[in-house]
């Protein structure tokens, strides 16, 4: 009978931090979409243009996050700081919504989990 340790050793090391980062990344994209189209809709003519300007920089890191490249995760951490600052500034405005509070929490978690993923990946290599 196989023990849990033998099963996990057979499967190889799994970077759980990377999986958590991927899940929170998808949730963050959903929150950005909800915030833009449902919570604070703009005029129909410029809504899509502003949405793509807002979401395109974070979407560029989607292939990096799927592959789990260490250098790309570092870039994601730097990019997510801009979204954190934007969420904090939006939360301090009088027209704040609950999506800014959720965005603050998600950006902090994405940053921490991706850094833990980088550290775990380096530990596996050594």
C-alpha cells in the first residue's frame, strides 16, 4: 500500500503557490470587468476603449502565468503594484465601491503568492 508521501513524491513537486496565483489572477480580471461595466459604466462610445486600455497591461502576463516563468512572475508583481495603487486611490474617493476593496485584497494576495511561487520554484531547482 502506497503512503501519501510516496504518492506525492511520485507526482513530483507541485507549486501550489502558482496555482493560487492563477486562480486569484482570474478573479482579479473578473472583478475589473464587473467594476468597469456594472458598477461604474461610462458612456457606450468610450467604454470598450477605456476597458481595453485598463485591462491590456495585466492581460499581457496571462501566458507567463500559465507557463510559470520566474522572470515573468517578477514582472507581474511590478505590474500588480500599479493596480494596487489604482485600487487604493479609487477606494479613497467618495464614489468608491466594494470592488475597490476586493481589488486591494486580490492584488496583495496575487503579489504575495507570486513571490512565494518564485521562491518555491528556485528552491525546487536547487
